[in-house]
C-alpha cells in the first residue's frame, strides 16, 4: 500500500474505519518543505508493509493477539485544502506546514471482515459532528530525522492504542460491562480505550513483553532547544549522542581513554554498560465475580487517566491484571490490595567491545585524545526476566488514603518520581518543573564547565581529532583536551552512580541533574562561586592582612585548587529533614571526584561513595556563611545587635550561656526593615536595664547564611526565635499574637509579627515564656528595684 494520499474527506474517513491508526502529513501547495517528510513517510510506510506482510498468519497463542485480525497503521498525505473541509476542531490547530498528526478512531470491531458495522463510523465528516469525541488526535512528538524514527513512533502508538484495545475488547479477558457511576462518567468522557494492556496473569504480561516489548517500548531521548550549533555539538558530545545508536537512550560515550580498560592487541572481550531502564506500571484489578465498588472504580479511573497523560513517554507502559480476587496478584502485590499499582524497572544494557590500540600506538600523534579507544556496540539488551522475578521496584496502595484528592496527588507524585529520567540535563523551560516541585527535596547536581566553548573555531587544529570524536567547532589545545576528557569522565561516573542509586533505593526521591556553568542563577542557588577565581586571576588576590580568617571563608571557594579548575564540581542538597529554606549542603570538588574509590567506576566510583555518605549522614555538611571580619569580640552593628553568620552561629548562639533572641531577616525584605526598628529598640531597652549579661540580642541574614539548627524554619521572614539558657536545642518561635492552633486564631489571626509595634512588645513576650529569672533581672539594676514592673506596665 505504501504512502497513502487522501484527496477527499470521504477517503480519509474510510481509512479510519475499524479503529485504524493513521499518521497524517498535512501539506500545503505554497510550502516546499514537505518533500523530506514525504520521503521519510514513504520509506516508513514501506517498512510497515514489509513487517505486516511477513507477520500475517503468525499466531501469538494464549495472548489472543494476531496481527492478521488488526487494522494495519497507515501513513498518508492530506492537503491543507482537504483538511479545511474536515472539522478543524477535530484535527486541532495547525500552526505550521508540513504538520504531522496521529489520528485513531475509537470504533473497533474484533473482525476486520465485519464491514457492515465499520462503515457506520464517519469520525471526521461534517455530517457526523457528534462522533468527533470518539476520535483521538494528537501531534507527532518524537524524533523524525530518519524513516526509522517515524516507523518506531507509528508502531509504538499502534501497540498502545490498537493492540491494547484489541486485547481489552476481543481477548479472553475482555472488558466487563460498565456498572458504576464513575465508570459511566469516564466512559462518556473517553470513548476510546485507554492505552492499558489488560491480562489475567503475570505470565501473560511477561510473555507479551518478551515478544513485543521492543516495539511497545522505546528509549526516551531528551530533546532540548540549544542556543547555537556549538551548544548542540557539546551537548551531544557530553551525553554520547554524537555517534551513539538512537536505540540506546541515556548516556553512552563512544570513546574511552586507555585507563578505562587494560586492552591487549587482540582483545575480543565484550563489556556491558547499564543504561536507562524501561518503566512498567501494573495495576491489580480484582472483580470477585461482582460489580466493581465505587472506591475501586475511582482508583481504576485515576490509573487510566494517568496512562492517557503518559502515553507519549516511549519508555513507560501501563498494564492491568484483571483477576478474580486480589490473591491472584500476590506475586507483585504482597498486600493484595485491589487497585494497587506496582512500578517495575526493566534493566537495559549495551554490550560493546573496544578497538585494538595497535593503530593508535604506531601514530606519531601521542596525545591522550588520539590514544582513546572506540567502543564498538554489539547489541542492546533488555532483561525481561525482571518481570518474571515478580519483585516490583515500588508500590502505591490507594486504600492507604481516605480522600480522592489525596489519592490523586500521591499517585501523581508516585508516577513522577519513578518516571524521572536517570539523569536530566538542566533546561529551565522543560526540566525545571520536574526537577524542583515541592516534594522533590534531595538534589544531586553535577556542574560542568562550558567556558571552553568560547574557544570555538571554524577551522580546528587537526582533522584526525575530529575523526576521533573531537567537536568540530572547538579549537584543539592540550588544556582543552584535559578539561573535555575530565568532564566527560565525570559525567559518565555521575550517570553510573545515578543508575546504581535508583536500582538500590526504592523510595528515596533524589533528582540527578547536570547543570552548565552558563546557568548562573542555578549556580548561585547551589552556592557554586565561579567569579572569585576569575577576579583573583584578573586582579590578583587580596593581601593577607585583608583576608578573612579560614573559619569565615565561604565553603564554595574551597573547591578551588591552584593545580586544577573548579569544575567539574558536584553538590548534594537535602531539604527532607529541614523546614523552610534551610537545606543541608554537601560538595565534592573536582580533585575528589577522580580520587580512587572502593566503588568501581562502572558503579559510580567516588561519586556513588559520596552520595552514600551524604544519605548516611557521614559526610561533612557545608554551612553557607557570608564573609565577615573575625575579631576577638562578637561583631556588632551600630545598633549593638550582634550579627551572626552561618559559621559563628554555634559560638555566638548555641555555646553562650545567656538567653539568646535571634532575628532572621533578609536585606531586601521591606517587612524586615520595619521590624528592625523595633528590634533595635528592644536591644536598647536590654542595655538600659543592664540585662545584657543575661539576654543576648542577635540577627542573621538568611539570604547569605544557613542556620545550622534542625528546629529553625526560615520560610516566614522576618521571624524571631528565643533560645533559652540551658535548653537551646529547643528554641521557641515568637508566634503571632494569637496562637495559630487556637480557636481565636481562626477569627483574629494576625499574620507574621505585625502585632509588634515597639521593643516593649518583645520584652513582654519574652517574659511570658517563663524562662527568665526575674529576681536575677531585678538585682541587675540596684537603683531601680521596680524596673521590671515599670517595663511591663509601660504599655498600659
């Protein structure tokens, strides 16, 4: 049949009959850019014809799946004039030509020979507008550089829409009649079958995946918008996409240095590198021979909606176990809960060999780059035995949540966590929303240097380097070579560590990110300082007598060596045990990344050991602290309020014997500036009453300093914490005038500290906490024994 041409609405409608999947290439006479897509479409259509011709008559046995009984997917051309005669709402907006859209009809019959019923379906005809909701339409999303890309996309959607419908409607486990109100509402809203493969046993799922898994699932390749051709070239070099097979996915570098393996001249060994896995979501559905309960139907409905939303993720697939009772799901679902969802990771790997170094060692060019060995890909494997092992990576039990909105929010979180790519290359327009939602509290970030990109050249030093994988638009130098190889090696180690971590930890939610040095806002957020080394290089370092003490240097500058660049550098931030904006920070410097480790390079090396140390609480935590001159006495401002930094918090607050009042503020906060007036007045009152030896008044700027205390919440600014003498591990927050938990607070809640109108309010609140020795305070002012009464009565 090849590439189709639909020149009338009726011919297009006829092609859709029987639940067929169609890839439509919409062209226009005034657009001459469609020839390439037409060629790709024609080659992909021919590939589909060849595959279906060779597979006709093949029987899938107990799976009740036979390609001869299914409508073959089609690829065809539709002119803009013909498209305008169809319902535009049905095809959706067309913003550019040529446009690619998938269309599938929900009208499906188990026999392709039953033409009488099929011809009743006219999904996009102007005379049948009521049937538009029965047609599912979406834009082409995947890659389309080659005919193989187009073929892969068509077959993936064909399996997810046509084959899943066939199994659900025509197989031995075909769908039971709709019995509940929620099922009826969902059916009316989605008349097509959701992209879920329904089977009656785990063995059926495993057998189906062994035979058809590589067509149903495909590796997900990140698609980014690059600022320039050079940025794209460097991205492909660092991720390994420059020369890699599109079937790999993840990071796989085609070259490696001689230090990677001890290779002899006639080495024929094959090595394996793990790559991004496939993800399966499987729901247990127990019928028990009766109608489905309303709460069980809600769980099914949410699962089906999730499958619809994630249909375009090529590396994720959805399955359902339709069983008589929950015990039949016990292999994957130990709690045997109807509606429970299992997340299963299917391991994948690249088998490769390494070229002999014979030719390279005889070359006159002895640079490290020329000595690299090429990885020759033998095959890409998928371990479908992971399905047979019946060990889910994680479980979601809807019955553990009482409210439907809780089920929805936690199911969404469950899906996002387990479908996040192993490592994400940061892109603020596409990745930020997945990397930084509020429930993602742990981030492992590798920062790499793109400054070498500014040494770009249109004429590189050596064409031989280009043949060995050197970026075409980058000038060659020994220093650039070292930077490039170090960062590529760090990226591979980081990726290996992420794979190992995700396979070993089922519930931990760690986001692995690679961030370029050009993302200055992200670098600043994570405390990575690039500018101090540049300033020192340009203007020289400050004199020794002007330097702050080592105790007061921001930790971000300690990842700077005279013998090595600051990048690559790795940071781990953990907000899971801290509230507000206070997070635990840990850094691994460039030299330390390449240090020898007990963990193999293939398992992440020093990077994996570092992550384990952080999560085991054995790594040294970094405290963010502004640079201030250290003197023998505490640093105080003109107001005599002691200024605390991250590094002096322990000595000025926790280790001092006095009662401590700490104001947390921001320099750019207008409310903080207003409150500082009352705070300075509070300090003046303490001095006037001669209470300074008992009460220590402090402040800290939380935009420049961490507060290393687990009970501190730095979210609401300004905020005040009272550290009583003798019990500073349990500070008391100065709450609003009405306690947040009281009944009165529901009607008279005064947000923040706006109820404070003078320093006397702070003194009065502090006394009410019952921690002060009032007799001691009275004795400190021998001339005014009634000073306390006067202070507390001033507000009368």
